[in-house]
């Protein structure tokens, strides 16, 4: 993938310099150069541009004026270039990720480009590529005149099945998305489906090669043995079958209590149950925990919490046929990648802004972090998809508890950052404690036999340190559990 | 009234004894005289052995053995939580708790598994196929790790020191194989039937077993609360097919030369049948097992053999004589009275009631002396007059019926208490014992 880049700068020497850097870069091509705002707007409106290097100070208008005028530009595609860092905060308001202060090093440039690239890749998978792939699939079904688009069993594919044309267009890491794409296509009315079968996949990596075995409920070891119990009716002796096996007569079963030879199951004895023994911890039990170990990522899951997937065959609808022929535009919804919930950088930017604001006016602000210490136990059990749902639920809960000017973001799946603006530590603490309790209640209510432990850290926002320093300090006192 | 007094005046003391010969010959010596003699011996004994008792307690705590509590049962899930709570309150806590679910049809298995997960039960075992209480107890025994095995019923509950107290006799004397605790009625005030049973249990356990234990003729350790040495239990292969498995296992332990003790200090509360109908069913089951185990399975006790010991012989004779022989003799006595005193039958009946009531009061007098919880026993005094009818008539009728049915029809082998398959197998075994004896 190459990004078509537009350089907007009134300084000709800088344009040349930047052009060289772009041309040297493997992932970039030059899509155009503009020396003032007007040219820039024209190019942005006419060309297909993936990346914009935008100068702030230009003779006719500022870079921000350009952004105001061109509505359909994605801020993540924009890198601000400027002689001073003064406009950084304003850039954040536009949601612009990166800000290059002239002159900048090659490393700084690379860093900025890589960020844009990652972003673009993500967007491509979630929308453009998916829509393209589905278009191909619909066309494939239509041209081959398949009445029934069926999955083919395949040892090599991640799910154990592949859909022709569809699976091969996804890299192995994302093969499971085939089912999601087909589901969405069905929701959009392009396809109808017929149930074929169900299967289970790893909660973590969606692989369907799972190894099932019985494990000890006490120590989780798979080194367990089971023995049938024999109940000898005449003397009421009950014990494992090995009690009845003697060395003198290896084929016969002899009662250890009354020394009679067992004759006929159901007549003089039966086998009422099975008892397991753990070779590791000597635990005795009858209800082994059946666990599934993923052959690829080694996650070990309780079978009750495995993800169940339905395998279906699909039939093209008339709308689907139109879509295949390009008469209808294919536009599937995005996948939930939690970009709005888990965003470290966003919080850091936010905090920088708060620090700048604080320099100009006198007020107190507070930052806090919650670490959900043992929540990964739940994540392991409920799997990736449900973990995301849970994180989103917690996120929405916290959001409903705070003021509109406050902000909450997940730093990772286990750590939450909170910014309480215009409140000092003592004022913010009750709010933070209430939120802590609400999170705990939410999790504990939903998962019986589980008690969430949360550690938290509360600090005032200071102007003497940078945002990243303060965030580091905020996290420093938390236990390292990742 | 005048005629009544005149009649008895005429009879005099000798006539009175003649008419109530059954009482003076059998019941007075056994239930009044013997009780008080042995109460005296028991009290003196425990007075002089106070040190040995305290020593034994210290030895128990010094040894502090792991014990296994085995609770077999069917459809008892509803009782598990209450039971576990009762056990959590015990002064002696070094125990492994095994609950065996004998093919319950209700939610017992779900409750049990859940409690095992929560760590409230150490081991919950379930037989999907019902096998009878003995087989369930044996399954628990198979996985018992403790030095002693406590056998409890799921619907019992215990005084806080019950487990500790019931273990002490093992440290008081050598060679004790099993110890039985005291059973008292928990639902005492529920109905007339339960009140009568309360009195009966108190007389039977606090007094009867104390006497039997002093005499060394204790013949049954109640399944609701008994402790066994695990190695001894394993030696005899655990329990045999019931009903009557409690008495049976006690006999077997005696047979291989161990002592069987009783302690009035360890108290267990149990629910008894609330209606006479249910009570009758229960007593028929109990009575049948006497015939089955004395006369069929363990008849060797009645005959001199290599294992013969006088004390075992006496234990069985006491049991057979007082519960079985006298039960039939009483009908002859009834006949005697009916024939010889036909016109005065009412006088005899009234006087008899008075005699038996007084006798029961005297007999019951021992209870508060021995019992730890005296105040609530007083309430039961009101039911003593009624006991004449309860034990004098009701229990006798039930027993007679059960004995005859069992002797001639082998009823116990059809008992629903056991699955048919085990009853059938057990009968074949006992038939073979019969054949061996008749061939001698």
C-alpha cells in the first residue's frame, strides 16, 4: 500500500526537501504540491489524497483555514508542519495526530509516517478492503451461478473451513473475519443463509484447532485418571475396578470384601459411577473440568466459555446480485476495534492540553488511574469479543458518572485513566471513589463467585512536568500485571 | 370405685403380683432395677474415672487425628447446607467431609457439586445408579483418609462438642472399634407421635444404651451418629446390605474382637416421623431386621463356635429375649389375664395403667440425672402416662406384625429402602448361611 501525499507549504526549499523524503520512502508517493491555501484546497478537492503535510502559516490563509474549508478530510491523514510548536494545541482541537516542528530529523519523520500508515491500514481493513472483498465474493457467486455458497473443510485454514474466494483474500491472522463479513452481508440483505453446523474457536485467536481434555478442578492439571466404580450387590462393597482385579486371575473380577467372583453386570454388580484421581495433587473428584487448549496460541479455556460459531451456506439475493454487478454500493459497517475506548495517545494529548490551559489560568485538576487487578481472569474465561463488550460497558458506565468536561479512557484492557477538570484532589476523590465502587459492582454483579480488586492512584495535574511524565508517575505505583 | 378398691383389697399383694407377673418377672428387673443399679455404677465409674476421661481428652487433642465424616443418603440435597453449618460449629474441626449421593432424583447432585466447588464439602460422590445406603456408605469409606470414620445422617444436627465427645472413648480404653453417640429428637413438639418418640429415645439412648454399654452388651450403634476406626471398618469390608445395617456392623465389629462403646455426652439431634403412619412403617423396618440379622445372618452368635464370647452371646440374648421372645410371651400373658379375669378386666386394666405409669415415671427419673440439657426434658413428663399405651400396646402390635411377616414372608428383602437388585443378592447370601447351619 502506498499513500498518495500532498505537500502544502509556501517555503519552496522546504517543499523540495520534503518531496525528497517522500520519494525516498517506500510507502509514499507524491500526489501533488501546493504553495498556498487556495492551491491546496483545489488539489484536496480534486485528487485522491491519502496524506497531507500541512504548513500552518501561509500568506493567503492559515493551514487551519484550509482544514475548515475542506470538510471531507480525515484529521488522521494530516501532519502539521510548522516553524514553532505554538499551534500544537489548536491542532489537537482538530483531532490531528501529529505535529512536526521544522526542522525535524529523519527519525521523527519516519515515526509520523508510520503512525499514519498504521491508521490507514486499520481503516482499510475495516471498510474499503472488506467492501472490496465482499464485492468479489458476490460476483464470484453470481458468475459461477452457485445456488449454495458452501464452506469447504480445510485443515490449513484457521477455522477449519474455507469459503472460496473469501478466505483466500484474508491473511491468516484475520481469516475468522470471513464469518463476520458474511454475517454483515446477510444483515445488509445481499445474502440469505442456511445453517450447516456449529463449531468452537479459541477465545483468544479464533483458531478452531482445540485440544480437549479433562482436568483437575483443584490444580488444573490434565494428569488425571478415571476409574469406574463397581458396586457388588451381595456384600454392598463399592470401590474402583482395580480393587476387584487380582493378579492370580487377571481376567476375573473378584470382590475384595467377600472374595466372590463377579458374574454378570446388572445381576450381581453394576458400575454406578466414575471417580477421577489427580496424579499431581491427589485430589479425588467426579466432575472434571473439561478444558480446551488452543493448538496455536496455547490459551487454555473452560469449554463452557468457548466461542460458538455457526457455519452456514449462503444464497445470493437479488439485491446481492445487483451489488455483484455494481448496481448497488457495498458499504458494510466498521468492526468494533475499540479505537474510541482504548486510546493512550488521545489521553496524553488531552492532558497536554489541560497542562497548557492550567498555565494560563489558576484552577486545580486531578488525574486518576484505576487498575482492574484481576479482571484478566474474566477476560480469559469470556474471550476476546466479550471482553471488549465488557470494557465498553465499563467505559460507558464511567462516562455516565463524570461531568461532560471530564474524560475517561482505557490505557489498556486493565487500566483506566480519568481526568477530572477544575477539581482538586480532595474535591475529586469522592467522585473517583464512587466510580471505583460502580465499576466493582458492575463486574461483581455480572460474574458470580468473582470479586474484582481495583487499585487506584490519584494525583493533581501539575504544570512543571510534561503529560507523559505525569502519566508515567500515575502508573508507577500500580502493580505491573501486564 | 368402691368395687375397684374392694377387688384389689381382696387380691392383696400376692394377687397383685400374680396378675402383673409379666411386669414383676421381666419388666421391673430389667427396666427399673437394672437401670438404677447401673446408673449407680456408671455414676461411680465416671466419678472415679474423671481423670481418665480428662486424660483421654488430652490424648485426643495431642493426637489430633484427621477424621472422615461420611454422609450417605438419597434425596438429601435440601439438608446439605444446614448440615455443613452444623459441622462448621463443631469444636473438633480436623475432618474430611464426604457426602455420597445415592442416585438421587432431585437436585442433590447440583447442590452437592456446587458446595464442593465452594469448598464446603471436601468430596462429593454421586452414584448415578442407586445402590442402597450401605453401598453409598461404602463408597465414602473407600475414599476416607481419616483415622476414624464418622457415619452421620444428612438430616441430623449436632451439639457443638458432639464430634469431640464421641472420639474421646477411643482414647479412654484400648481396642475400641466403634463408639455410638446419643440420639435425641429435634422435632419433639411437632406432634403427639414425636413427643412419645422423644420420651422413648431418651429412655432408650440415655438410659438403655448406658446400661448396655456398662454391661458391655451394646449391640447397635446408630447410623445417625456412630464413629468407627477406619481400619476396622475396612477390615470387615464396610457395611453390608441393609436395612438394619447399623446393628449388623456393630455385631461384626464385636465378632472380630473389638469393643463397642456408647457415650451419653455426644448428642445428635434427629427428626423422627411426625405421624403414626410413618412411624409404623419405620418400626416395621427396624423390627424385621432383628429377625433377619439375629436368626439368619448372625446366627453363629447363638451357637458356640470358635469366635464365641460370652459377652456377645449375652448381648444377643438380651436383644432377642427382650424384643422378640417377650413380645410373643406378652400375648400369652394377655391371654392369661383375659381368661382368668374376664369379669374384672376393667379393674386390671385401670390398675395396670397406673402401675405402668408410675413405673415409667421412675424409669424416666434417670433421664434428667444423665442428660446435659435438663430443663426441656421436664416438659415431656406430661407424656409419660401416655407411654403406657405407646410402648405397651402400639409398639408391641407393630413389632409382632413385623416379626411374623418377616419370619414367614421374608418381607425385608422386598423393602423399598433398598433397590431390588441388592435385596435379591443379599437374600441369596443369607440363604447360603442358612444352608450351612442346617447341614451341621
